[in-house]
């Protein structure tokens, strides 16, 4: 049996989630809500990349990413916090 190789990495992990997605689905319906959430994910992915981060995955209304520098993760997260973006 092969042993697992361990690698240590210093990184900042950013998990961003849409606040209020359930009421959004309830108020505008699935078709419009899915479209708005997809637009949000695209925007978040762009912000991650523009701050030097790496997009890892997305599930529903969240985005998981990793950054070499905590300040870059913070900058991306700060720009994600825009009221009324949905």
C-alpha cells in the first residue's frame, strides 16, 4: 500500500455564500433566481481571479477559492459585499 504524501501550504481560503437566496427563489421563482445566482457566481469568480486567487468550486450559491495572500482574499471578499447586487 502506498503511503500518503503530505504537503504543507500556507493559504487563505475564502468561502462566499449568497445571503437571502431562499427568499430570492420564493419571490422571483426558480428560473429568474437560478439566472441571478449564476450571474453572481460569475462575478465572484472574476473577483477571485482579479485578486490573484484560484477558484476551486461552487455548489449552489457559494464559491470556494484559495489565495496565496490573506490580504488578497480580504480584498476580494470586501468587494463581494455589495448590497442589492442580486
